[in-house]
C-alpha cells in the first residue's frame, strides 16, 4: 500500500525507496523524446516541487498525462528514488496518475512566468498557488505560532477580546460602524433600533478590555483581527489587520520595552529557523541581503531614546524632509526611516511623546507635557509596535478625557479599573502584517495577508 505523504516529506532523502501517494497541483509539464514526461508537482507543504517521471507504461499517458497543464490537480502513486539532478535529492517514478481536475490553459490565469503583485492581487483566490504567496502563508503561520509560544513561555494568558465594541480605544474616530439589516429590504435599520441599544463598532484594538484582564490576572495577551477605516492608501496600512497585544500589571515602561525587544528578536529567530527554505526564497527574489539584516537585528541592542532627543537629531541632520520636523508634531515614515536606516542603523525604541499627539490612556509624565508612550521603529517599515505605560491615576485620567472631549460615561468600566485597586500597568500592540512585511521583505502590506481589505477593495 502506498503511503500518503506530502511533497515536503517526499523531497527528503529518507523517503527514497518508499512507495507513496502524492496529491497536488501541476506546476509544469515537460515531454521528452522516447515516451516519457517530467511533471513538477506542488502541494503547498513547502516551497519546492517534486519531479514526477511519467512514462508511456501508464495507461492514461497519451490520453491524459500528456494533456496536463499548469494548475491541474492530480494524484500520483509511485516510488521515490534518488534524483540524478543536482537541484533536488529525490524524484518519483509514477506507477499511476489520477486527474482530479483540469485547468484550461486558455483561461487559467497563472502561467509559468513571474506575475506582477498588482496582477496577483486581482486573483487573490489563486495567488496562494504561486511561490511567493505560498511562502508568505507558511511564514505567516509560523510567526503566529511563534507569537503564541513566546507569550505562553513568558507566562502570559491568552484572552479573547471582543470584535464588536462600544468604545473607541484610539480615539482616532477611524472606525467601522456595526448595523443590523432589515430582513426584507436588506437596508440598515433605523439606528434607534440598534441591536445593542447603543452604537457599536468593529474594534480598533483590544487594549481596553485587555487592561481589565491584566488588572486581575497579571499578564495577558490578545491576538486577533482589528479594523481601521482610515482612508490611507499606503503600502503600510490595511482596513483589517491582525494585532497581538500584551498587557501586564506591575509593568513600568522599561519592562514594556524589554518585553518588546525580546519578543521581536524571538519571532524573527523562529521564522529564520523554521522557514529556512522560504526565507532563502525571499532573500533571493524579494530583498537581497534580507537574512543577513535580520540576523544583525537579532544580535543588536535596540536604541532607546526620547521623542525630544529624536527631534533634536532630525533637526540637526541636515536632511530635507517632506514633512516639517517640529516638537509637538507626529513623526512621519520618512523621519522614522532616517533614524533607523541612516542615523542609528538599528531598531529604535522611541518614548515620551508629546501628550497632544497620543491617545487619552497613556500615563502623563512629571513634566506634564509628555506621556509614557513607546513606539518601536524598524528600518524600512518604520513603526511596527505602538504601546505605553497606562494612566492608572483616576484624577489624571479623567482630566485627560475631559481635555480630549471624551464622554466619561462611555468609559465608566475603564475608569472603575482605576477606582478599585488600581495598579501601574503597560502594554503594546504589534501589527502582524507589519512584522511579516519586515521579515519577508514584501514591499506592500496587501501582499502579506490572504485577502486584503483596503479602500475600494473587498472583492474576495
Ligand atoms: O499604534 P497603534 O494604533 O496602537 C494601538 O492600537 C494600541 N492600542 C496598542 C496597545 O498598546 N495595545 O497600533 C499598533 C500597531 C502599529 O504599531 C502597527 O504595527 C499596527 O498596529 N497598525 C496597523 N497595521 C496595518 N494597518 C493599519 N491600518 C495599522 N494601524 C496600526
Ligand atoms: Mg501607533
């Protein structure tokens, strides 16, 4: 009986001599004189294909095998043997080939040549069959698991925060409203008949709810989809993205910085180790030198400095920036990149931002002008992590909310956390897609999530 194995398993020398069953999609077919053909088969288990040798002893050789084209799905039974070729260790001599599905070459949009990422975005349902998107999917899976492993090992409890929420965490207003539809007309119902009795939104961050759990269980993290209706058509923004947010009681900003640095190094290291073949692919085809640069970051010590110090460096840099550098204004991607790529040539953790450019929940410093914010900036992608120490003093927090015109009644439960047994605590959020962009070298964030949502696009 043939053993059902994956292409990844069949490519290993240990498989030689085994009788196997492989199932996957044909990448290419090449016919040779003398009545045999080579098929390249891929099943997504790894980047590489396995070469199948099919010859005219197969009953369907003329009728089917010689009609196979890119995208056809097949099963192959055969024996794994050592390959005389240098590119691969093994190949499979087929004794039976079964065709599950044909893919009309006149219509199938994927061909052997390289397609542009722009084109592939229009066929997001088929792009996982390409080398690049298969590799992205495997790295995304490995990184997600690495994130869980890291926090579990650090003693953080995984909690699930709601997707539908009534509170606006970032106070930025870039939210999607949740409505119910009239069952007949399929039109949104009158807001006064709202299902929840109050306006609700898709969450922009699980932080506020994570704080409630941190202020009971100590160390927690939430990891799930978050939504932002910001109309930013950039290579770094999505309307739906995944965020991992640790939150810890009795954590000062310095603890938070240490955690963020350990965390990033760990997930980068895990991906390099566990996705070696895919990472070599990105290094070769997407961003030359990528692996070396990741390794340098793993071995480096992140620079830590205040926003005020950063402004000073930028002003003295002699660079001409598109956006002005002025104390009190938010940093733009070009400023973040200058700091990480030109000035320090290392990751930078920036802290103590002006209070007026940061959300209400960040702890106000003694100077009264800055807050205990923390952004982690990386070369090429800029901000990858945003976080802070939280304001745990009820009176200061209430005053901040008033200043910002927030309705305190809506946040009554959040204020309760300061009313009853308040503690210093901190946390941060890492955008999974920004991290993936960084480790894969992919230029556009839309290409590191399976089905990207951005203004004007929700086709799939
Ligand atoms: O800096 P942000 O807005 O911070 C928060 O939401 C905090 N509540 C997190 C916390 O402290 N628990 O977002 C955090 C990170 C950013 O650094 C970035 O990596 C990512 O989320 N991010 C986005 N990624 C893709 N598309 C967008 N539109 C993003 N907005 C933020
Ligand atoms: Mg931010």
